């Protein structure tokens, strides 16, 4: 109930965007968990083709997030959100129509491109509209994404039992409803647009060494989130001998997020700086891989539900760590950007997360192969433990050296920006925000302005 009351206390535009986040996750996860099975079993496609269809979606979304963020800065956040949802409507409908490789690849790439359009734009809009409550908004967005990611596969399992085309049609319908709803209900959104060249904008971001260092370090959050689809389900299935154990991992994660997300963020916001909170979240993520490594090392294939306890502990720890680190990371990413380039910064961070995840998953796979060959199956979990703690140390060191405390100001002046609603439109006043730790209403001292994610969750 506290979570619902908190959501209702936020501006109408933020509430709408939270529903939009839930809908995006619902529509995406309604189909994609079943796509590989459909391509392999129903269409009899080779494994390489299945991998290409799925991989191209990730490549397009993560690779083009920078482009989407730049377009959001130049055209506006609202048009990019609506365009992205409209494109996903078409893309998911294509899965219901096409059964040839070319059509399926085109649909998958269009799903990714659409995500690249609305992902940075929706987070930037959310941050501006939420104002000083943007950290709460990020936490609630994480909850909305988690609940949608759980509800989607459950509904999809019913539809796919009828016919895969029903699943694809259901996903298209969800995004179609979101498109129409936002077209009429999402307020117009005005903020100073980037008037320089695209290359100049990208150059400005790339010359921000503090941001690049932070982005490089925290881009691993998406890699860690991916372990909900890789390491944890595989180990849960191995020790229990039950494929349904995968669903158990997600149920545990969802319950933890619903119970702890808002409480954790609000408690830490009163007691710690954002940089310290991110480092803490990463450290908890690292510790979460300890029970996973112990399970891999000492628990055999005895197919016992009790044997899944270490995996459940790993899921709880990983969820808590991500629930802490992700909202504060978004808060800090926004703090590096001046208002006119918020989408570009978010896009750059999203692209960095995609590259890190692609390389990281490849590296983890190689380490896992080595572990099997050397009879040390826990080697990959140990590697994730080391990466998480190393990243936590790096972020904490950046914080201690003052690399995360700067705020961006417009070239014009340093007046505070505020988001107000006038005649149904969200209007941002002032070029930037400034403050110091301890300011009333903003204990973080970060600019209250725009925002990712994770790396947030990739849908």
C-alpha cells in the first residue's frame, strides 16, 4: 500500500509513465521468452538462425540507444516515446504474420530499434516530471518493470498454448494501446533542445571523463541482471531437475522487489550519498554469487528442492543489490548531464551497458567452459564475484575523490530548473540544477532534472 500511495503522490505524467513502463515490460515478456522455442520447434530453424534473430534485437536496441537519446534531445522526449511504442506495435504484429527468416529478422530488429527510441526518452521525461522525487520515481519504475516482466510470461504461457500468433497479437495489442493512450494522455513536454551538431554533442559526452569512468564501471549492472536468465536458472534447474525452477527464481526476485525496493531507496537516501549507495549495491551483488558458487561446487544433481536454497539466496542478494544500485545509478547519470543533453548521456550509458554485457557474457561463457574442463564449475560465479566487488571499489573510490559530486549547468547560467505543468504541458524552467549535500528537499545534492537501464532491464 505504501508503494501505491507513493506512486499516487507523484505528478500525473509520472504515473502515466510508470504504467507505460509496466506495459512495455508486459508486452515484451509476453512474447520473447517463447520466441526461441517457437523458432526452433515450430518453424524448425537452425540454432544459428535462432541466435541471429534474438541477437540482432539486442544489437539494435543497445547499439542504437545513443541515437535514440540524441533524437530525444533534438525532437523531444514525448514524440520518441510514442514513436517507439508505435513501432513495437508493428514489429510484434510482424511476428504474427511472417514465418520466413527475412521477416522474422526484420521484426526482431524493429523491436530493438523501437526500444532504442523510447528507452532514454521515457527515463529523461520521468526524471524531469518527477522533479525532486525522481529517485522515488526511478525506484517505482524498477518495480513496474519487474512486475511486468513477471506478468508477461504468465499471460504468454496461456496464449502460446493456443497459438504463437495469439501471443504475438497480444504483444502488439499491448503496445498499440500504449501508443494511443500516450498520444492523447501524455502531456506535451518542453525542455531546451540541443541546438549544436550531433558530433559536437557526442564529443561533449566523450570528453566528460568522470561520466565515462562511472558509465564504464556501472555498465556491468546490466550484465549482472542478465544472470537472471543465465546462471541462476541453469543452476536452479540443475539442482532440482525441474524446469519450473526458472519461474521460481523470477517469483522470488519479484517478491523481494515489491517488499524492499522503495523502503531501501528511501532509507539509503536519508543516510548515504548516491555513490556510496551504488557501491553498496554492487558489493551485495558480489556477495550474492557466493552461495551460487557453493552450490556449483558442493551440490550434486540430487534433484531436491532443498538443494535450491543457495540459488534462492543468490536470487535474493542479486535482487537487493540491483534494487539499490540501479535507481542511484540513474540519479548519478542524470547528474552528469546538462538538460539539453540528458537523452544523449542516457543513450551513451545504455550503449555502454550493451557492449559490456555482450563482452561480459562471452567472457563468462569462456570461463565456464574452462571451469568444466578444470573440474571447477564454480569458476564463473567466482569471476562474477570478483567483477562486482572490483566495480564496487572503483565506484566508492570515485565517490571519495569527488568524481561523482559535480552537477551540470547550462552554458547560460546556473539557476535551478523546475518542472511544472501548465495547460496540460510539462514545462522545465531554468537550464540546470545545483545544490550541495544537505539541501532541503534534496539530501543527495544532485541536480533534480532528467534520466536510464538499466542499465535497467532490457525490454
